[in-house]
C-alpha cells in the first residue's frame, strides 16, 4: 500500500475559502468592463447575463473563480468585455449582496435592478397587483371535502 504523501483529499481543498468573509474594497468598473446580472447558469463554467448596457451576453467564469466562488441566478457580477466578440464576456468578480446594495446606492446600477432574489422573482413582487397565491376557503367548502 502506498503512503499518503499529500495533505488531504478534495474535501480539504473545498474548505479553503473561509477567509473570504472579511471586508474587501469595493471594486468599480473600468473601461472595457461592465456590470451584469446573471440570468441563468449554463454549466461548463458559463452563464448567461444581462449587462447594464442592455446586451445579453454569454459569460465565461475564469479559472481562478471556477470552483471557489459560487455564482447563482440573480447575482451581480463584473464582466470584462471582449474586443473581438460583443456577445461574449468574462466574469471577473462576483459582488456580495451588501456590495451590490452599495453599488446601487452610489448610482452605478440602475434603480430598476432587482438585487435580493433570482430572476424567477421573490415573495414581494409589487409589479403585478393581481394574482394572489393564497386561496381562502369558507367553512362550507371544508365540510364538503
């Protein structure tokens, strides 16, 4: 039987990013970069995102972030635009929820951007007044069942 010469297996490697909880400096976009909101995850290190400039782009998650930073639908990300492909971009950074709120407060993100939930929507949708999810039953209806 061979001796174990490493420091552990894949579960040890997963637990390395515990130091990401500390505060980090807020990163603003530069030229050649854009803010985007993830529409859906496609697998294979890719996602579909709606950029703030109104373009839907296929975004590639860079290798440094690939299995370390989990990106879900509805997250605010910073993407690097490509000079030669306008419909594709590269994910540079994922903003934490408090950082996304700060970006919105600074006016970097438009006011109609929804931050706290995924694209599917949350419980507090004010946009459509009709369509209540709860059905009220009378006592007579329960007796009939």
